[in-house]
């Protein structure tokens, strides 16, 4: 046996230090010791964070490897040396149907009826026939713009129409004299006069005219069903019927070579085509459109173009 030391150990015998069952881990930077069971609790949380970050890391790596794609660039400029192509479909025709008149066709397409007659070599009293084909613009203007060149057949038809008009005593495309209108006796009055407009119906203005708006070419006047509708100015009834879509039972009155007035949404028409009416004369009874409130649709057109009726009608007190 060896020599016994004061601390109870023997000389030559190596002492084994006591082992701690609880292993301790030093947390970095803090100098504090965390038990092993704390690490076991944090392990699932760290695993979840790793699973969440892994897809983002992979996506970033793949996007970095792929080459960027540039968006396609389309030039809006016209190539040099090429002329702009004109759409030939803009040059339109109208096939005359039963019930059409020169005035309703001009009204439908927003052109002046004397121009429509001149383009088609139609003389006064502007007689047209079902099946007849009418051009809606000037051939010279269309040909100059590159839209259309008149064919030999069209030239022959125009020459034939001009010959028939000359034999009948009328010049093709000739407009009525200024201020001329047909009277009941069939005579033509040539004395020009200024127009004095009056309100066609009593009631509130429900809708005003708006320039360029195809749904607001005139004004709408509210009233009661069957209310009296009067001519806003003296003239000749050139249309009375329901052939124009969107107007219901419609009356168009020609006042002179420049001005026409229209009265739509009527329940009953009191005049017929060819009648000469005076300013303030009853021409229809107010109706309704689409089952709504009774109202009158009133338009005034100058040379085929809608104008604001409120600028011509007298101010109400």
C-alpha cells in the first residue's frame, strides 16, 4: 500500500473526478450555461425554421442561375416609305326598303338630304324606289381619298339618271331655291323668311342636348300621356311613321332647305306625309318609350347636323 496523504488519497493513485449526469452546454456570446433539456425543447422550433427558409433559398438560387428575359417591344411608328391604308368599308351604301324616304335615310345617317340627292343624281321631288342602292358620300371625295373609284357601270347609271331628269324638266342634284316650300295648292313660295321657333309641348326638360353623344341629339320634354304635340315652326311633313328605330312613331317636318325638326315617342300621329302645317298646329299626341314616363323627343337639324334646340327655342318664363 502506498503512503496515505492528508486529504485521504494514497500516493501513486490517480483520482477520477466526479461525473455530473446533467451535461451543460455553453451558449455562445453570453457565457451562460444552458441545460441539455432546454436545447431539446428548441430543436423542433429550429427545424421548422429551417424547413421554411429552405424553399426560399432554393428559389433564389434557381432564379440567379436563369437568364433574364426581356419583354417584347412593339413599334407603333409607321414604317418609312409605306402609305397608310384606307379602309374601303367606310364607303357605305344604303339599300332602299319599303317605307324609306330620302329624308329618313339622310336623318338616319346624319347627312343633309340635298347632298344625298346630289350624290345619287336624284331630282326634286326626291322619288326613290325599294331596292335602289344609294351612296352615302360624294364619289369625288371618296375617290380623292383613295376609298373608291367609280366603275363604268356607276358612271353609266349616273349619266342615265341625269338624262331622265333632264327630260322630265329637272336638273340632277338641283336643290330647291332658298326658302322654297310646297303649299297646299302645289305652288312653290320662293320668298325667304326667318324661322320663329316655339315649344312643341309643355313640360319639364328631362334630358338636354349633348354634342357628339348619339343618344342625346335632341331634348326630351316630360308630360302626360296623350298630351298635345305641336309643330315648332311652319313647314311640310316629309315623314310620318315608325320606320326609324329608336324614335317610335315619328314626325319630321321640313321648314326650309336648311332646317328640319323631328317629334318622336308619339302615341298617335295626327298628320301624314305631304301635309303642310302651321306653327303651333297639333301634329301628334304624346306617348311613351319602353313603358317609361310619357315624354316627347324633339330634335332640330341644320343641314343634316343636330343642333341644340334650347338655343333656338324661346326662353320660358
